[in-house]
C-alpha cells in the first residue's frame, strides 16, 4: 500500500508505504507547498534541478536508493516508513521494526504445513475478485511455487507466461516448460530479440520516474504485455522468496568469508601482513588463492558486498569527468549501506543479509522493476510471497533453516519437496536475465544505439570520452557479458535524460 492521510483541522499530513514499498510515495516540500505522488517526476517543484549525488548513486547501485531521488528537491519514502508533515516540517519514522525471533523451535512437519497453508492463502487473497489472473513463470523455485499454487486455488490450469532468449547460458525456458507440464498450466512463451530491445529501450527508460538500471525490466515488460494481450487483468510474481528464505548465492559465499572473522585477532594479525600486494605468496597459485581469501574476508560487512562493484573497479575518476565529481561524496553509498546493515545488529548473519536485501534488492530494485513493467503493460501485479503472514513466518524461522551450512533456502525447498518437481528444487537460480552484452557485441544497430547514448553523456559533461572509447572498443569485445552491464547502465541514464531532462548538461 501507499497511503496519505490529510488532517485539515490539525494541518497535518501523514504518508506511509508498506514493508517493502511495493507501492511508493515521493514528496517535495518547498515554499510552503507539499507535493506528494507515487512518482518522483510528478511532485517536482518549479526548480527541476537534478541531484548529481543521485546520479553517482545510480551508477554505484544501478538504481537510486530511497530516500534520495534524481531530483534535488524530491525525496522518496523508504520501505516500512512514514512521514508526518506539519507546520514545523517533516518528521520521518519507521513503522515496522526489524525484529527476528531466532530462538523459536518448531517441528519441521508443523512448520511445513503452516508454510504451505500460508502460501495458498496468500494466492487466494491476491486473486481477490479478479477473473483473469496469470503468473510469471521463469522456471525458478519461487515463480514455480506461485504458478503451481495458482493452479491449485483455481482448480483449473493457470495462465503462465515466460520469456526466453536465443543466447547460450541465458535461456531457461526448459525449466519453465517443466513446471508448466508438472502443474498442468496453460503456458505462453515469448522469445525476446535484439530488435525488441531496439524498439523498447527508450520507452522503458523514460517510463520510470528516475534512471533505473535493472535490465530485467525489459523482458518483464514483454512478459506482462503478452499476458495483457491474452486478457489477463492481474499477474502474480514470485518476488521475495529468495530474500525471505535465503535463496541468493551470495548468502553462502558471504558465510564462507565471514568465517574468517571467527579467527582470533592476534592470529589474523600474523596472517594478514603475508597477504599484501608485494607478498611472495601471491606468486604461488594455491597460496595466491589463500591470500585472496584473506584479503577479501577482512573487509567488514556490508562493504565487502561491493568488492566486485563494476563502477568502482572501473574507477569513478576514470569514468566520470572532474566537473561531475566535484562535490560528489564517494562514501555516501557506503554510509547508506552501513546504516541499513546496522538496523538489526543483534540478528544472525543470514538474517542481517536478508534484511539488507529487503531494502536494496526488493524495495529499490526488483519490485520497481516488476511494478514498472506491469504498469507499462497496463496490468496489475501481486506478490504472494511477500504477504505479511509469510514475512512474519520467515522472521521466526530458525536461521539455520534458511541457510543450512552452505545449502541455500533449505526449509523452503524441503517444505515444497513433492509439490515442486525435483529438477526445479535442485536447479540454480536464473530468472529473466537479459543477454544485452553478447547481443550488442554482434548486433550493429544495438552498438550504434549504445555508442550514440554514451557519446551524448560525454557531450553533457558527465562521462569521459576516453573511457567511452575504451569501454566500447576494447573492454566490450573482450568480455561482452561483463562490460555489457556498464554499457546498459550508462545507456539507460542517457535514455532517461532524453525523455525527462533533455537539456541537462554540465558543460
């Protein structure tokens, strides 16, 4: 939900969003005028100044985390938060505290029964009075669970929709087909092409109220559009399962690195000097791996999560112009992350990572992606796995049931064993990932669009020309899947500026 309560007698306004900001609210308060909207670009005061720090944050995160927006005078209410506006100004508050109950012990069979019941009830509630409801189906655990439960609730084949790509390592249609056959869904498929990208990149970039770099927005849009054309009025999405029950691979990876922190400090003090850049151990293959583990593990959380941040590895000073970086605070994204990480300091490591992802992965990235894609297609969306009752259930689940040693989402998979096909329970997570880099490397029209977009960022005084040349002519041909992500992020920034702020320039 997103709600606004106006108390005329007290001259106060209260605005709030739900636990994950599945619906959003933005506001500006300038010259005694309060503007509130679900879109940042709809409550901008006459001075439409852009926030350069927000642009930097976008390049860092591939989205702009709340409460900042691309507009200097506009803020976004963070997930699970509210704002009280009065004559004295604006007071921010969090209405849902992050409190995990980690000492609760429940027999597995009882927990499994409750879990399945809650999922089913959530699907029932999400259907509501809608007569034509479909489901996204990537073939992963979450979307397959929602699709299967939708069939069970309807008592007939559910309409399911999947996106494929003619690109090695990206197409997971076989798992979507497997799930559809298993549950008896009426299944629909669409294969996105490079021509689809050319036709839609600009429209999708400009549809969002600020720059948004999640490339899965494009295939999600085509999926939702297909459902809308079939007469569906509402789609159910599987978002949330990974972040509630421990399904992202980085949870296991970071547990391995976090184990280093259990080593006594004096021993670490002896080991770490041997792992420096000039250490002879770094010239020995196996020893080099061990020193790499130490070097990476000694970085505290959550900073460690950005160790492979593409923007940082490319060096912002080499990417952006000095004029753009003047006045930018490069530590601001890290302070934002640390504040989020410290919201539940006493929770188990896995729960702290989940709560962190509720902010950055769900509220600020995945849900805006799905919300934007479905809104652009003209169809409603619901998230059964983010039902409050399921969230509460997850917060009292034993931490070890979410990440059992290094086994991801152990409880979720075991509780649904027999309901989901075994092949889907054991498959690796994928989703609707877009093969933009490999396609661009071999498609002249996509390369031309990318070059035109990035060169325009150079003309605006944001990006250095020598970086664009190196990125497109050297880095991208060598590693299209890796560097294609940076091209996409920059291109979507330029495409948004063309639609919203075409005159913006630092030159």
